[in-house]
């Protein structure tokens, strides 16, 4: 593609913005230095507050990987540009990345996926230009895991109505801010009707408020399939945490891979911008790293602070550099022509003020949904109707049922069914499920009671006498609707 040599305007906000810069591990310091040089040359009015996180901090014994000084800096600035953080294997506690997302409630992970000039992939020429909005703090990533028996592990998939509502509203707001028109909500609501279904229901409830956006629901596995066979059909996709994690990496692969993938983590009080790639220790300190992903993330940051002019200038200089294909880093350059991080950075700086043939969107400020406006629906009628008791045993289902019925005789409960890994095994159904030592035994209250908790306490006392239970779930109804699902085969 040719390059037009129009100049970009240089109207920046009159005030300095302070940003916490975490260079991070491995190639982090090199790509951070490159980006800071480009921003300074572009005249962006940014003051950096340098802070640390990652491997060195873990080595000093700080289990979160993030020292208090860094947390204080972020609390002050509300803005972070972050290099990759190594997750040490064998020492350290949690991931420092997850710590930062959780501490500052950065609930939206935004991953634009756009075909870049000069980066050839099997999908080049298809016009891929989409954004994935991933819920960033709930779902399986709450990290609530338990061993139920020595051989059965469980992870809690926690999805809330306000958590779904704020991410969906943000996805609609982003669709409008980028003058896009289609929003796909991708879920697995066909199987997980309560958790994934929550996001689908909220999506359907709020979508009429956004008349300019066409809403569509898509099953997540079909979405993954469609992303590969016809990615150009997508504008914006919103998904729960785990699904969003997977499809955003898949989508990055369509346009050149993680090395050029950008991201923003946004919350009500802070926002953190980072490249998707990791610390690439094999090439660290060798002037080989490509700073494109962090630079594109920085462009997102400039738009977030409403410096649209600087964002445009830096983005266009990068696109001109990629289009012309001169002085590209080895990972994307034609074979044998690659240069180092420093030479690439200087090429981008030299191209500041030039405009590529690759147009930018007409970005508008993103109107973030405000937390108090998020609705939490409270039921008027809240009943307890039964109890699921998870029991560890090697007994056969018939023997387990007989021993449970023997101890609950005369209580307020009846034993309705027993299941193993989700399929009813008592009363027996057709088929031959493989049995493990973890059974869920469903007890229903025989009649409504004014004191279900006392009845439950009694029931557990009776069961404890001869059985090993490890987990209880109340069966509840909200405004007459069951708040639990049936086992496979249960009526
Ligand atoms: P990685 O660091 O992304 O590196 C994988 C390979 O991708 C590198 O070896 C390199 O390939 C290439 N690469 C990545 N970024 C590049 C860049 N900017 N320029 C040129 N080439 C680049 O993935 P990983 O090896 O799985 O992870 C390493 C560490 O990073 C781990 O500790 C992981 O936990 C951490 N990590 C952190 C984050 C984060 O902070 N957000 C994200 C992912 C991983 P070649 O070797 O072929 O040159």
C-alpha cells in the first residue's frame, strides 16, 4: 500500500496527565522505553510515575507481586501503562496481573482486533476490524476452588447480575463510541442456563435502550467457529471471562498474533493498558522486542484520556511504518530484513505527522456506565424448598439411598434423587454412568415451613451420624422460580 504524506494536527490537551508506568519483566523495560520515547517525540503531555511489579517483587517476598508503593501510585493516578509481568513458577503467590485487575476492579477487558498493514496472515484482505469486550473479574476467575474429595476438584463459576449488567452496558457504550452498529453477546446459556444465562438475560433486558445498535445472541462455540470462517462479520463481541479469554486470543491470531495484540483493562476508578504478550525471556535485553503491541495499547490509553489528537498521530505513524515495511523488527519483517527495537522506534518517530491509507475510526469519548445505575433485582418472595448434600462414599447408589432414607425418617425432608457428576443415578435411569466417590443427594422439604434453617440443621445432624458430607447447597425459589437446575434425567 502507498502512503500519503498528509500531516496530522497537533492539538493536545493543555494539561499534563500523570500515568503510572510499570515496565515489568523480560522485554518489558525495552518496549516501555520505546513507547515513552515515541510519546515524548509526539508531544503527548504525559508525566510518568515509574513503579514496579512482577518477578523482582515476588523475589523480595511480596506474595501479591505488587508493592504498596505501586498500589498507592495507581490509586493516585487512576491510569497505568504496564509491561508484561512474569508469573514465577515455584515461588510467589498469585499472578501480579490478576492482583492489579482485582484490586482496582478493572472489570472490562477490551481487545481490539484489526488487520494491520504490512502484517500478512492467512486472513489478510478480509477487513477484520472487531473488538472483544471480556468480563474481567467474575466467572471461573474468582479463583474459588475446592477439592471435594481427594480425587474430585471443583471451581465455582460465579456470575452476578450487576457484574453482567455493567460489562454489557460498557459493550453497548463502546459500540456507540466507535460508531459501530452490531453487538454480539456470546454465551454458553444453552448449557449453563443460570450463569451464562444471566449474561444473556441481562443483554436482552438492556438492549432496547441502545436503539442504534443491533443486538444478537450467539452460542460461544458457534462464535469461535464464525470467527475463523467469517471474522469480517463481527463488530463488537461481549462475553463472560473464560469465554472472552479464549476467543480474544483466537481473534488475535487472525491478525498477526499476540506480538501485535493490544488491550485495556477498565474499571470505574482506574484503567490499565498493556500488551497481550508476555515477558518473552528468550529475547529479553537483546534489542529484539517488537513494541507494537504496547504502542497500540498506549494509543487506546490516549483515547481513554480523551487525547484523540495524540492517539491519532501515534497510531498513524505506526501504521505508516508497518505499511512501508522499512525498519521492522524481526518477528514481522520480511526474512533477513529485521532491525532492533531501537531502530524500529526511531522509524516510528521519523514518521510522526504522516498519515497512512489505513483510516482511523471516528472515536468518541466512551461513556462509562456508572455503578449506582446498575440494577440489582431483589425478589419479593424468597423460599427455601430443599437442600443438596454432597456426600463422599464408595457405596452403590441404591445402598447410599437406603442408608440416607433410614436416617431421615420422621424429618421434614424426603430424598428426591441422587446424582453423580450431574447425572441421576438413583432412582436408576437407563444407561451406565461411570461413578466417582462424590454424590449429590437432593432432599426436598415435604411441606412449606417457617423455619427451614432449623430443619436443615437437624437434617445435617442426622446425615452426619453415618455419612461423610463436604458441601451443602440450599435449594431456593425466587418469586416462584426455581433457583437451581435439575440433574440430567431428573424430573
Ligand atoms: P510470551 O512472553 O508472550 O512469549 C512467547 C514468544 O512470543 C516469545 O518467545 C517471542 O517469540 C514472541 N514474542 C512475544 N512478545 C514479543 C514481542 N513484543 N516482540 C517479539 N516477539 C515477541 O509468552 P510466554 O513465553 O508463554 O510467557 C513468558 C512469561 O510472560 C511468563 O512468565 C508468563 O506468565 C508471562 N506473561 C505475562 C503476561 C502479562 O503480563 N500480561 C501475559 C502473558 C504471559 P520468539 O522466541 O520466537 O522470538
